[in-house]
């Protein structure tokens, strides 16, 4: 992932994947933060999503499919690189 637009698309794709895997609450949280909350800066949004996604990885590690965990880890890495 290179730029912010690609990260946004990846986050939208993650929302779809999470819903398909039965993680609708996390999907709704990400969707809300991404599209319903007005952020002052992109960095502020990314910081908030890093917290949400980091907690999801820590708490959902046993029930979340490996592919989803990898998808989240890639997005987290890209957000940190673009903050």
C-alpha cells in the first residue's frame, strides 16, 4: 500500500471481509470511524483506527481467521507508514 487513498480502499475491503467472517460489530465500528466521523486530519483518523484494529488483533486472535489478521496487520503497517 502506498498512499492514503489505497489505505481507505483497503479499509473498506476489510469491512466487507469482517462482515463475511461474522465480525459485524468491528466492521460497523471501522465503517463508522471511516465514513461518519469528521476528523481534523488524516493522522487523527489513522491513530483512532490503529487503536481499534490493534485491539481487534489482540482480543480476536483466537476466533479471527489468519487471513483477516494478516489483512489487518498490513493495513496497520501502511497507516503507520503514512501517518
